[in-house]
C-alpha cells in the first residue's frame, strides 16, 4: 500500500527539488510536473513529484493525518 503525503517545494535546483514533508526535508525529482514553483504542494511517489495539489487541500490532509496518528497513539494498548 502506498500513502500519498503532500510535500511543499522549498528549493529548486535544475530538476531536483527539496520538499518539506511535514517537517522532514527530502529531495525529489520534479521532471514529471509542469511549471513547478517554490511554495507548490506536490504528491511524491518513489522519489518523483507526480502531481501538484491545491494548498488548502494539502494543509487539510496534513492536519487530518496528524489527528489520525494522535488518535491511534492514544488508543494503543500498554505493553
């Protein structure tokens, strides 16, 4: 299973971008998307940005993921 997490482009150098994945910085190829710009949110798969995503949708997705992860950790049985 693959989970797509919105990533914000923070730097571009040729066809490689540094993206912020909710606080984690990674490098990704941007050769597959049209007109990438710093500040764009993209979906990354296997090291390639495969599509742009609307900023509002990206921020809501990240918030929803944080909420789900927080709820899961609250319901984890003690070992």
